[in-house]
């Protein structure tokens, strides 16, 4: 089979679309339990980065030379309210993406079950697998997967979301909102606005570095380098948002 197919992940779209994991058709002693996480590390790092950038656009636009209690209070309300709203919106977008993913998986499953063309079925299955996996499969293995999909119970008429997706969407919203707290907290605890801004920026840079460092760990790249890159990217995006009036 050719590589380069879109990496939709058969376990995330085809199989979860019918709520019946592919490994359930294997012999009991051959089943492999997939490790489930609420969000993968890339998604978590992305949500933290997004929340921090949104918060920093508020804190860094504060004029510390003229800021009084009223200005600081307005900034705090704006930062917290904005990230709460965007957290909810991001959670809804997450649900929409998962629903579309499952719908695509159902369409692929039905196409595999209905076609009588062995080559077409093989292309459909390979297209639902990560490219690095698809290119290693031999025709006999593709045929085995096809046979199991054809023997699977009839899939539902439409894609559905479950409790896990609801939990993950809530987690997305919380990540965006909670990433605001460490950045705005210095303005609550420190009455000197200039000092509070320096402490806030230091905390934000530390969190940006941590998110990049963690991403480097799970991607097999240099954690320290990715941490520094994440700080630079975050600072650049905040500057751009402020310059554009965001």
C-alpha cells in the first residue's frame, strides 16, 4: 500500500465511530488495551499556550505608570472573562471536531463494508491508518482488518459523542481559563502595578517554557530547545495581538 494517506487514526475515527474497538474482534488472549487520556500532550500544551497568550494581551497592555485600582480591576475582569468565554468556545469547537471525526470514521467503515473491490477496501483502510503504520502492512494483514470490519456489528446511523468527549471538552475549557490565574494573581497580591507586571510576566514565561519543554519530551525532540522556542513564539504572538489591538 502507498504511504502518504491522511493520518486520521483508525482507532479514533473508524472504531470509535461505531463504539466497538477493533481489538474486540481479536481472540481474547490477543486483545490489546489502548491507553486512554483525556487530551494528548500536544492538545494540552496548545490550550495552555492559547490561554496564556490571551491573558498576556490584557496584562501587557496595562499602563503601569498610570494604573490605579480601577484600571487593574478592569484588566482582571477582562482577562478572566475573556478566557472563560474562549474556554467555553474552544470546548464547543473540540466537540464539533470529534463529531466530524467520528462521522468520517463511520463513512469509511460503511464504504469498506459495502465495496466488493479488494483494492478499494485496502486503500480505504490504509487511508484511515497513520501513514507510518499503513506502509508497513502487507495485503494479508489488510484483508484481516477488512474481514473484522465486515464482521463487526452494524454501526449506528449517525455519529454520536459520549461521556469521554464531554469530559475532554470540559478539560479544554478549564485549561484555557485556569492558565489565566497564575498570570493575573500577582495583580491581586501585589499592590505595586509595575512589580506585579514583572512578576506576572515571569510566571507567564515560566509556564510557556514548561509547556514547550513537555512537548519536547513527548515528541522526542530537545525539551530545553522547544521550551525556549515556545517562549519566543508566545512573546511574539502577544506582541502581535497588542499591536493589532487584540
